C-alpha cells in the first residue's frame, strides 16, 4: 500500500475512535508495527496527533469558532436527544439562559409550549422564540459575532452579571475532564463563564464528539457545573471518572 494511502487510512480510523493503539493500526492497515510507528512519528511531528501512554489520539485543538452552518448537520441525532432530555429540566415559569449554538436551537424547539422568561445570546434562538406569546425573550446585546450570529462583549457580560436565572444551559466546541470548557477567543470564554455564574442550575449540553477537544482560552472547569448532558457514545472511561465528581452526568439515549 502506498504511503499516502496508509496515512489516510490511519487518519480515518483515528477520526472514528477516540484512542487507538499501534496494534489496532497494524491490523487496520496491514502494515508492520515499525511502519506504523514511523507514520505516527511523522503525524506527531506535524502536530496532527497526540501520543499518550495508552495510545494515540487526534490532536483536537480548535483554533477558530466554527460557523453555525458548519455545525448544523453534525451529530444531529445526538443533539436532538440531548436537547429533548435537557428540556425535561425546565418547568413553567422558569427563567432560563440559553447559550448560542445548534444544540441550544434544538432545545429551544422543545420549550415552545411553556410560559418562560428566556435570556439568550443567540440571534436565531431569540427570533424563533419571540414568535410564542407566552415566552418573554431577552437578548443580552452587544457586538454580533459573524461566525455564530450571537452577541459577545462587555455589554452582554454586564447584563448576565445582573440576572439570577433558575437554569443556565451552556454549549461548547470542546470539553474535557482536565481542561474543562474552552473557547477560541478570550471574549467567548469570558461570556460563557458569566453565563452560568449566577444560575441555580448550571447545565452543559455537549455531544460526545466534542469530548477531548479544546481551544486556547479556558472558560470554566467542569466542577462549576451541576449537570452535563451528553449522548451514549461518550467513552466508558470518561463515565467512570465522572462518577467521583459532584457534577451529574446524564446520558441521553
């Protein structure tokens, strides 16, 4: 097999598995262990993978904010399951905060039957929910981020610091037991931190494909949350480790 084809095969396998061993890649590529190790050294030098004691994983650093359009069709079934379960946390009369993002849009679709006060940074969510008379919608204001069509900046942060919602639902591009929730810009990280600070219940909605990914700026550790809702594809070792944490992990089937 030509080298570039073998590298592509390794990359494809890494994309569908969180952590893989050299033995697994030998089996997949039908190459020798020495050849696979040389390929991994090359990928490591290029910054494509990270090597750990347990094997290798894709380097999942996210340098920039993906657009709403780019995210809309990714892991849609998982996002819908997460949103449906998260909607069960909300009761009539609640004041809630919805972060920006496609999972949050799915959550908004499950809340239209309730009388609520909704605060959001997301223009799509604000426009959608404003069509329902029993829902009072407030948008936090500030500068509009063109990638996510959501509000960012000091104006929104000041507003969020002045409210005490029943539940804040946060989204993310990446989450991790060690790194927590991160964001591609300092502004987005600060806003995400303020979004959950005053809420009684602080819930992260994040599908399993985002686990292990990270960006440059730290928003908050997972210990600041009361709940995480993810899907059934989350790794067993992550589930096991989270049993010892105060945050409640819920798997949306």
